C-alpha cells in the first residue's frame, strides 16, 4: 500500500479533514453525552433524546469547523451557518436513520437490557460515522466554499 507523502499530508483538503475530524470528535462527545443524559438521566425515549443532542452538536461543530478546519473569516457568518445547518441537516437525517436502525437492531439482539448506555453510545457512533463523509464534502464544497455563487 502506498504511503502518503508530505505534500499529500499538507494539502488543504488533508488539513481540513483533520480539523473536521477533531471538531466531529467534540460534536460526538456532546451528542452522545446529551443523548445519554436525556435518555438515562431523564428517562426519555432514545428516539426523543437524540434530536436536541444533534442540534447542539451541529452548532458546536460549526463553530469549531469555522475556526479550525476551514479557517473561515467570512463576515457573513449567518448565511455560512445556514448553509452549514442545511448540509448538516441532511447529514443528521442520514445519522438519525442509521441510529434508529442500530437502536432497533441492538434491542432485537437483546443488548438494550444488558448494556443500555453502551448500546446508546454505540448507536450514536454508528450514525455519526455513516454521516461523516457526506458532511465533510458538503461543508467543504458548499457551507465553507468561498467561491462566488452565481
């Protein structure tokens, strides 16, 4: 397998992806933590607990991606944030659909009764990973794209 060279690792896309993964890790911790808190701490359904957690994670990752991954200094931050939410909303739909299926599958396997918190966090992780590529491409090409729009 070919090894990446220094130019590849220093490319803008590689730098952006590293920052995106870092922001995503923070978003995942917020998402999983709030989902678990709402589901287990407040006894909400795992399906009801997830949407507010996703909303918080999207806001946090926009802030982090704006500064770290895409280094945006665009003074028109509201339209940028709206584009990010549009992309992330579609990514969240992918994320939530995979999460929903994972929760059902884990319950069918009996994992919910044995390890409910671990099941929730694993379902959040599976959904997040499923949406990651879509979100990165959308953020790079649409939300943070500095090219003029026609």
